[in-house]
């Protein structure tokens, strides 16, 4: 393969919320891209020019097929043909809230089977500082090839925000850290084709920067969630307080309360840092407290459901509750770590008759934390709203008919501040 062609060949492992946007940018710059995934269904859809993410246009995937420069596959032996290999696999927590690096480790071992001289490998999955050097590097060097001489290794954290129309992969600067100066040079040269790279001194710094970004958000969201509970008890509207504080032109950034944290990053990444901190005999008390507050929010919402129903002399048991929204955030179909499922299960265990409506999530599962939960969205109608003893807004999709829902609902518990709170039937949580 001529050198001019080789440097424009990229392999992306993990065809999800991070992998597909990366592929889009490399395809725009005329790279030849091979997409790898163990999910045969995903690969088949991409082969047929179909996107399985609602916020990612099928038209884009169809254009990839037409260009003949994109090849989705489950055949990982094709890694040997890629000059650059980007790892975009999940890094979840296990049942004990400890890092589960099995996807990263398995991927590294697969790459090692096909690793050849001259290849650049970059981990993009969010993880604790030291992962790339302590986990990925030793696996790759078991081949006998030496990093920095025979192959190159870097870390560059993804910064995707699914469904955000204001920021795309190409417009978000990308932090890059290499294992050696040559590794850094190779990684910067690759990413400069698609985005503005931000070089840092090491892979650990790059890893820590992503943990900081998400921990910053988790801690501040925990603060407003705690203030929400306090201010409600004091008869103060937290949303009005935030709006008032936001008029200050300096020194304040608004964060908003909700029914719990969702998505793959904010509910998970701080726990990666607290786990790693224990290895150096340090306890991250501030971060752990924030995690405790945020993890408690679904239980708080269910408590508020009971309080509101009690005001009309109804128990939770046998009450009909209609949940609005199962996705973890507005206007996406992403169910990862969504607090809505937790709330659904908590209500169901208390004997409530629970249904949900989410036009973007027609079916929920099975989900990693709730493998037995597989439910379908109801078909929306004003009659369904009127039949519910309580309507519970958890995800404020833009296309929900809020005015009509408010008109027909008996009681509304609003966790997103989308209904008029001066109404007697609307309550906050």
C-alpha cells in the first residue's frame, strides 16, 4: 500500500455514540474507514445504509455506502489493514460501582493479535488516569513490538454530546496525549485532519482532563439537586433562583436539577476517579458525596410521587402513573444510565400501575441494570393522560404536547420545569 494511501486509513472500534460521529468526520476528509463492532445487527444496518441512532442521519450513512470508502465489519482481522486504530468502547461500572475495563482489555487483546509495525492506536473511552499506560500498553507490548519505535500509542478522550445541535465532533477541540513524543506527533497529525487538537504532556493528563470535565458537572448538579430539595421544603422555587443567579455576568454558571443523572459519562466517570484515588491512599470525599446525592434522586422523585398522591388521599399502590420520557435527556433516544428506568422500577415495586410515553424510545430494553425490564411506550392520547392519577415528567422532549397534557392531567409532578408551576395541579420534584 503506498504511503499516501496508508496514512488515510482508519479503523474505528465501537460503532456507537462516539464511533459514528468520528467516522463522519474522517469520511468528510476522504479517509478510508473500517468500522468494527461485535454487534452483528449494527453492522448489518450500516451495511444497508441505515443509522440506528435517531440523532444521527441515515442520509449520512447512505453517503458512506455510496462512497465505497466505508466498510462496517465484525471481522477484526481487518485491523491489520488500518494505519490508525481508534478505540471507542464502553467503560461501565460493575455491580459494586468499580471500573469495568473488560471491553477495553478485550479490545486491546484483539488489536494485539493483528498489530503490525507503524500502526497508531488511540484509546478514546473515558477512564481513570493511567489506564492507557497500565492496561493497554502492556497488552500491546506482549507482541514483542515496542511502543514509540514499532507502534504508537495515545489517549484522546471523546467529547460527544448526543443531540446537541450547537457542538459537533469537528467543532469541539480534542485533547491528545501520547506515550512518547513520537506517539504524540503521530496522534496530533491524525486528529489535525478533522478537529483542532490540544496537546498535553502525557496520556495521564489527557485521561484526567476528561474525568475533571465530567466530575465538575456531576458535583455542580449534585449541589443544585440538594438545593432543590432544601428550597422546596422552604417554599422556594429552585428554577426561579437559578434564573435570578444567572443574571450575574461573571462568576456563576447555571446547572439544573433533575430526576437523576443519565448518559454514559456523568453518572459513571467520577466513580472511576474515586476508585483510582484509593490506590494512592486518598479519599475523594467531595466527589463521593456528590455521587451519593445524585444517586438518591430517583428515590426522592418516588417519595414526591407518594407525597402528591397522599394529598388527594390515594396510595401509590394501584395508582395509575404515566411517565413522560424514558431517554436520559431531551430529544435523544439514548437510554444509557437513564434514571427513568430506575424510577419506573421503584414505582412498580410499590404496586403502582406504571406506563410511559416517549416518542423517541418506543421500547426500553433489556437494559444492563434491568435485564428483565422490557416495556413499550403507549400511544399518546389525551384520554391516556386523563386516565392517569399522576403524570410524571422525567424527560422534557421538545415534541411533547405540554399544553394539552396540562389541560387533561389530574396531577403533574414536574422534574424539568416545563409546566406552569403556578397551576394547582403542578408540583415540582
